[in-house]
C-alpha cells in the first residue's frame, strides 16, 4: 500500500505543481467549471475539491487492491494444487500435472492483469496531467 499510494501522491503533487506553473492562481478555476450558475457554486466547489484530493487515494487503492487480490488468488490455488499433488502422488504423475498446469495458467493470467492495471494506472495519470494542462 505504501508503494502504490506513494506513486499516486507523486503523480498528484507533480500534476498540481505543473498546473500551478502553467495557470498560476487561475488553477483554482478548475474547481468551478465555466458556465456554472452562481447558486450551484457553494455545492459544486466542495465536491470538486474533494474529488481532486481523493484522486491519489483512489489511484493507489485501486492498484493495491488488484495486486493483493491476484496474489491471494494465486496463493490459494497453489495451496490447493500442492495438497492435491500430495494426496494424488501415489496414483501417478498425470493427475498431479493438472493442478500444476492450472496454477501456471493462473500465473499467466496474473501477469496479464498486472499489465492491464499498469496500463489503467498510466492512462489515469495521463488524464490527470491533461486536466492540469488543459483545464475544463
């Protein structure tokens, strides 16, 4: 959790610094989209500020939860496979290969999901950077 949240905070601070460098004090206009009626502003601005500050939390937590779920699933299935191999080992080698092949297949699936999560993380970071450079 510390690594994923640390990376998300780094992206958050970086995009905020870039936004202030490009827009100056006009960056605060990000929290009130153009054309918003004045009577909606007291409700909308706090929601936008909360949304902005929860970005790194959601980014880090999403990556952490997916990593933890994948590792836990792989560990559980590997434990089942080891127990199956231990109990079926006397019967023969062939029945013991099926759970091991399933574990290897799940490891491949874990790699695919890891690449997908890295892609989602990078796309969201780029979206946050785009929001900082080109406000609403």
